[in-house]
């Protein structure tokens, strides 16, 4: 039998297909058997496995039902739908919408939830110009971000704790006017009663407990989940044993970072130097 090799690392769609094949083979099910039980044709199963056809939400849910995998493939589908983002972030975005508490740490750029539309557009345009994403992906990225930002105005809004590495406020993005408006927005957001904004200053040096972006969600069922990322890969984690060290590191970061008052004062100082 000529079995086409898979390249799961090439895209979320390819990863979905590879994991579909792996799960099916682990259960010792043929494509014909899988097709019969999910209500799809064998050709459809083959096309999804090899990445020639994207999965749908209905398909992902059917696979989870037949394979008895909970929401594994439903979550993987979210990554395919949000393919303008790193793998794992689609799952995070779906859970973020339910969160009662959001904790985030960013390096180099302002966290997405706190970006102005002009600042976000500059980042997306830069990604397009260097060939990292296409224009359609950039548009999808901005659409997803706008949806996420509406969380801060819902009633009741989630509690947001944001720690920004000092590089976030000094790194110029776009024109001076764009950067000034972004800093003004941070100052305004910091005044909201459900937001705590802190800056981790350069003076923390090696004592800074986190080196890469981390997002932590407090969900209605009192569980805490985490999303972290490197330059090329993101990971959404629900396992308490994996989340706990990130949560501990975040608490250390909050203690050592500047207070909100001192953080806003620093942002105002940077704002004065922008224009």
C-alpha cells in the first residue's frame, strides 16, 4: 500500500491530518471504518489526513465522538481556523472568551488585548512585508484580535493582569503618532477598575522570572490554563502540573515588577520622549 508521508510541522491543517491518522491507526481502524462511523467518505478521510482538505467543526466533533477523544480534534480544528496565528493559539482564543481572569506577560510588543488598531495593523503589515504571512492571514489576524479586545468591554469584564517587559513601551512600532497613541491607550486602560498594568523594568536583569510570552486563564470552573510561545511555536496547556510552574513564575514576576503607579509614570515618561 502506498501511504503518503505526512508533514505535520508544515501547518495546523497538516498537523490535524497527521494526528487524525495517528489516532485512527492507534485504534486499529481503517479509513473505510472511520468513514462509516463518522458519516464521511473514505476519500474525505484520506484528504483530511494528507492535508489536501481542511477539516470542519462538524467533522472534528464527529471524530472526537467516534474516537472517544473528548475535545482533542475540536481543539485542533480551532488551530486550523486560526491558521494566521501560531499553533495552539486558536485553542487559547476559544478559552479566553470564557475566562474570568486573564494574566499575560509580553516581551517586545504590547499584548494584543491592549493594542490600538493602528499599532496592530503595523505589526500585521510588517509580517506581510517580510513574507511571514499573506495579506489574507493578516486580515484574519486583525479580525481575531478585534474580537478578543471586545472582552474588555463585556459585562462583567474579565479581570486583566498585564505585565509588560520594558521593551514593550520603548520599541517603536509605526510612526511616532502611532506609538504615542498606543502609550496613551495603555495609560487609559490602566485606569480601568478591572485592569492591573505593570512594567517589568530592565533593572530586573536576570531576576525576571519569565523570558517568553505567557498567558494564563482563570476559567469559570476554577481551573487555570496556560498558553506560552517561542518564536515559531505556541503551546496551550491544561495539565495542572504543567501550568503550575508558569503560574508561580508569573506571581514572582508581579511581585518584582514596578507597581501600577510607577509603571504608569514610566509609560508617561516614554510618551513624552516619543514626540
